């Protein structure tokens, strides 16, 4: 029972950070109908930014979120304004090729600057744990990451539900043309959505940095995870992305304990295929007819 609880808690904690990645991607897709295949590389940029702030300025990775979030928001807004905006009405394959190309530019630029060597961000609490009783311990970095993720997610829900700008973003996601007819500046909403999605990805990178290897190609791993989480939860559903991220985290953790760590990704993709088979619109998605 202790092993089960240990893996369950660990899965929920890492799933919270996965959810943040998925929410960023689903927010971009919901507003712009663009699948950002460079999403993981934006997360990678956030990881390196956190590494630089920690290494050269001594700023704690979790405190650096206060710097990473606005910087990555500006970076995402720049990408949308200069590149993504040009292909919003283009064919889907053009959008995919552009985002893949942007991802390659980001990863190769980072490789030129930092080389392909793995970086490790070691803090005084990187290996620390908290005993919660019954032989169950909780990783301190994962717990802090989860709490920060929960706070950011709650703030995002409040922003989308209670503010005029948030409601305008939701209206644009529901019907872009109708929102434009109602006087909403949909181009501005697209920049805000891509900026927010990038900020969430960069923040997730900052939160993962203390417990994960940092290297230029790490983005590909998280792009795939983000895509699975988004489709699993339902394309365009923020709540679905949250549930999808936690579900993926629990599945990975349980699979690593009860099957093999080498098979955890296989189990995740089997779950993904089963959901697509029996509920193609995702857990919280709505079928379109």
C-alpha cells in the first residue's frame, strides 16, 4: 500500500507540471487553431533561462519564475507577431512546418551557445524529501513545483473567467469571426494567447529544471507529452488539459513502479490510443459535427 501511495502522490505532483505544459498548448490551439510543434522548445528555452539565472545571478529556480514568466510571455508574443500571424489563414501543413522550423531554430541556437552537453541544476533541496507517514515520502522540489503550478493554474482560471480580457480570449476561442463582429480585437487576443501559452511552457521548464537534465533536444520529449495531454483532455479545453496532465503523470509513475520504467511511455501511448478509440474528442472535448 505504501508503494501504491508513493507512486500515486509522485504521479499527481509531476502531473501538475505536465498539466501546465498542456494548458499552454491548448490555450494556443483554442484561440488560434494552430498546433504549436515548437512548444517543447519554448519550454527548453525556459529551462536554460532558469539555468542562467541560477548559475550567474544565484536566483533560486522557483523564485526565477517571477522573471521567467514575463520574459517568456514577451518571447511568445514576438514569435506570434513576427512569424505565426503570417500563417493563421494558411494550410495546416504550412503552420506545422513553420512551428517545427521555429523549434529547430531554437534548439540549434541553444546548442551553438551551450553545446549539446547536459546541464544539471543542483540546489540544496534537489534530493530532499518530506516524510508524510506510512513509509511515504514526497520529493521537496516536486511538491514546491506542484504548489506553484496550482497557484498559476488557479490564477489563469480566474483571469479567463472573471476579467474582460480573459472573456475576450474565451470568446475568440469559441468563435473567432463572431468575436471580431462583436468588436474584439482578435489579433491582439492571438498575441496574448500565444504569449500566455509560451509563458506557461517556460514556467513549466523553470519548475522542471531542478529535477531534470537540461539539454537542447529536451524540447522534443515535452512537445510529444504536451500533444498527448492536449488531445487526451480535449483540444481547446483548459480543464481537459489539467486532467490530462495529471492522468499522464499518474500513469507514468504507476507504470514505472509496477511494470518497468522503460515501458512507462508505451503505457501512456496505449492509454492515449484507447481514449482516441472510444472518445475521439478527448475526455473533456466536444464532438464537432
